[in-house]
């Protein structure tokens, strides 16, 4: 397929994707619809990695995947996925949730391929968009692909948790990597009426500064799975699984089916961020057992007989059972029933209202 034919086919594929997102309710703003129609995702994703680790590029499988509503792994560190092009429907949801208007300045944390920065530049103009990522082998190609597509936002290599103070203040900050706590520097770089949109747990929080070192916000109902924020280029490689617990099992009050419940997994990610999971699947694809561990060396195992064992510096399974108990008592709440309060001393996610059940981030 020649370059001209690729561009022609890609334009048609983008129109189809934008229409699909519109029909699904993910795109409602005509300006964002035009951005998804006009910005060439295939330029920003010239290859991706299949789950097997195979690099896919330049063929029909690549072309089809790039124009589907799929998240695609685009960068690996020591064999582990550390950057991706996010699912377009999630990108559309986040961009619309920003509520931008002409003349606003936006900071993006997590440049990735540069595709999201291109969408922002299409909507707001190059001079209004700043994007940051941790490693030059990510920002360099992103900068080149942006230029190829005709966009020239400011692309910075650095720790996204520090923001980009030289270009502050920002009316909006959008974070496209998972956070375990909200970096104070980002809140400090917002205008007084600005806000930050960021993934916490596996949902999106819209957080407004309320004063020096303080902020408050609510979660949106949408699930949002992102790779974690990296503070150095070597971050992001999953921790090796600690040795499995060897002690006697005890009956578990957290059933295997709860592990597949995204609304509970949101709370689990708030109560104990940074977990890595492995599953055992039955013949019908249902979860029958699991192993879960934390970077601090804590590990727990749910056995097929519904018993659990745990080991390490924290009682990991017990903590998850306590979170599940609260989840059941509160009627299996969706993420939009939670909020967050930030002070200089703590960051606390609460359920229902600030005086309700709560969990301290980073604890």
C-alpha cells in the first residue's frame, strides 16, 4: 500500500472511528469530533506490541488495530510495557471532561506517542499545549511525529509529577498515567479556577484547588486503566512476585468473583495502590483463584477452595477483605459516589461525603 493510499484509507478509517465514538456517546462535542477525524493516529502509532511481545508494524493487522477503539502498547522497558496509546473512547471521555474553551492553557502529564497532545493542539492551538514525559526515547519520537502531523506543542522531558512550572499557570491539567497520590506541584500550577483530571485507582478524579496546598474533587463514573506514572526512565517494570505464602489457609470473605468487579477493584486500588495480580481461570473463564502482591514484598493467595494465605510486611488479603466489606455495606458503590480531599498533611478518598468512610492515599 503506497503512502497516498495509506493516508486516504486512514482518513476514511478515522471518520468511521469518530462516528463510532459519537454513536457510543463518547464524543458529543463537534470540535472534538473534528479532531478525531483530522488527527492521524497511524502517524503516532507506527508500530505496537502484541501481548506476546511481537512488534506489529506496517501491515493490515497494524492498520486495522490503529483505527479501532483499542489501547496499544507502544513502549517496553526490559520487556515490560511502560507506555501505550490509550483507548480512543477513554481519550474522548477525558478530553470532553476537561471542558476546555479557546484561550485556555493545558498541561498533559504523559506524552506517550504524542497523539493526545495533537488532539489538544488541534482544538486549542500549539502555543496552548504543553506535554511532559519521563524519557527522551519517548518524547523524542513524540516530538517528531507531532511535527510530521503538523503540530508543534511544547514537549518536555522530565518527571511529570513536577509538572512544567516554567509555562504555568494552566487552566487544565490532564494526567494520562496512573497516580497513587496527587503530586502537590501539579495543584500549585493550576489557575485559581482551573482543575486537574487524573486517574486514581481505576477511575478519573476531577480535582479543584481550594487554597494553598488544599484541593477537593469528585470521581467520574468511568473506568480508567493506565500505566503508572514513572519518576525515572527505569521505573514501571513490574516487581517480581515474592515467594508464595506457605502457612495454613483460612476461609476468605473476599470471593473470587469480586476480583472481576471493576467497581470493587477501584476501591481496592485506592485502599492498596500498586498491586500486581495474577489469576487462575476456570473452564468458563471465571476467576477461581488469584495471587496478588505489592512492591513492599507483601503477597497473598486465594486458593480454589476459597481459602486465603498471606505473607509479608502488611496483611494484604485482610486489607482487601476489609475494603470489600465496606463496599458491600455501602451497596456496591460506583466510582462517582467517591470524592477526595487534599490538605498539606494528607490526601483522603471518601465515600458519600467527606465525613463518610475514607481511605488515606499513600498510606
